[in-house]
C-alpha cells in the first residue's frame, strides 16, 4: 500500500500522525528516524510534542531499539557547533533524560538531507515514511502559527494488523481532492515488490560507509 500526503492545513500534519503511528506500534522491535533538522529550542520542542509521550506509552517500551540519524548541520568550527547541530544534541538529550535508549549517527559529510522513518519487525522493514518533512514545527506541529507545504510518501506492507493500526484511509475525505492518495501498487509492471523496496531503503539508510557513530552530545 502507498499513501501520498500533501500538507495543506495548519491543523493537520499527516507526517506527525504517521510518525506517532510508527512509535506507538507495539510489534516493531526497531525504529529508525533520519532527518536533516530536529527543532529543540525555546520556541518549540519536537520531543515535547507527543514524541516522548508516545514512546514511553508503547506497551513494549524497553524492548524497542531506536536509531537516530542526522543531519544537514555543517561542521563544527573552532569548537563551535552550528545551531542546528546544537538542537540535534538537545533532541538526543531530551530522549536520554526521559530514559529512552538509542544509537545516534551523523552522515560523514554533514550534508544529510533525507527525511526517512522506518519501522522494523524481526529485521524486516514493514513501513517507511519518505518525504520532505523535517522534525521542525512548520512540518511536524499541528499547533504552530504557520506550516510548510510538505509532501510525504508512506509505504506500508499489506498486513491486516499494520493497516488497522496506521488506518491511512482515515485521512482521506471524498470532498477534498487534496487529501492523501491511497493506492495499492500495480505489480503487473516489471518492478521490485514492496518488501524489496523497503529493504533496499533500509540498507541505503544504514550503510556504514556513510555514517559515523555520534556520542558527543
């Protein structure tokens, strides 16, 4: 199943709702979150906008591993980190302070601009969100004074329990032509199946040659 969601409403972030669905799904044993930017400052805390609460409320909290990858920060110069790098540190520290364990990585060139979230079960990716939304107020929040027009694609394996949990159809309204597109993939075309695509995305994301472990926060 595929969903294409264009944000056109201040009060509805499909990105946020699907991220929270990944974080709340009890059968995932691993979650990967990758973003160019994470907003964590005196104007807005993305971890405080239901992320920490949702992770802690998952009935399998403590059994799920989290991998966080950033970001498009630029390099530390003369010991001074760019502001977005400092906010990434604050994001990680917020998770840590709330008792959430994770592994953090940086893209070696500090030019990572991909926005991807993946939920895995027994090392098999079951869902991926790929798109333009960062973990910032204009993209993620539903209570901000402005929003970005973002577009995100959700790839979801056709498994009944997954489909019921994510409930992608609930975002579609017949009288709104800008509501998300929900469709099945036509495999009559000569193309990899959805699981192959999800596995390839996960491999590309976790390529050790592109990442370096990050603990300096």
